[in-house]
C-alpha cells in the first residue's frame, strides 16, 4: 500500500477536497471582542467541525477539520477577525483529520474537547 493510500487519499478526489485538520492559534486583541463567536460563524459557514477556546495567555486556539480548501478559506476570514478585534498573527499547523468531531463548538474552561 502506498503512503498516499495509507494517508486516506484517493486518486480520484482532489487534494483540496480531502479531509484535513489544522491547529490554529490567533494572536492580537482576540479576547473580549467576540472572536470565538466570530470563529464559530466562520467555521460553520465553511462546513468545518472542531472547536475554539481562549488560552490563558490572551490568544485564541482553534482545532478544525474539514476539506483543506474550506479551512484555507476560513483562515482568510479568521485573519481579519471581528470588527472589535485586531489579529496580529495566525499560526497554523496542518495535521491529518481525526474524525473525532461532529460539530463546531465554543469550548469553555474545563470542557471536554473530544466530544465535538
């Protein structure tokens, strides 16, 4: 079996439509400005699953899964942010989709992130 098949890719489905995952960390004025609600609207609008939460250091973290093209489109909007926010940096780590999420959620302190 080729590495391509082991990774879950098929020869007939374009790579942009293959399920992918991304761990995204957003810096700037992104807490207390509605960024999580904004990220929720963006992600669900692009058909993504996963979640978003505030980090203790003032950044916002997202774990998303869906077609790579949809994640890339969402990233363009996440870089802009809500009107009251100001995004200064977005770090994206691409990863394989796990299939563990069934919806997109806003995670709060102590919430179980694995149940989507």
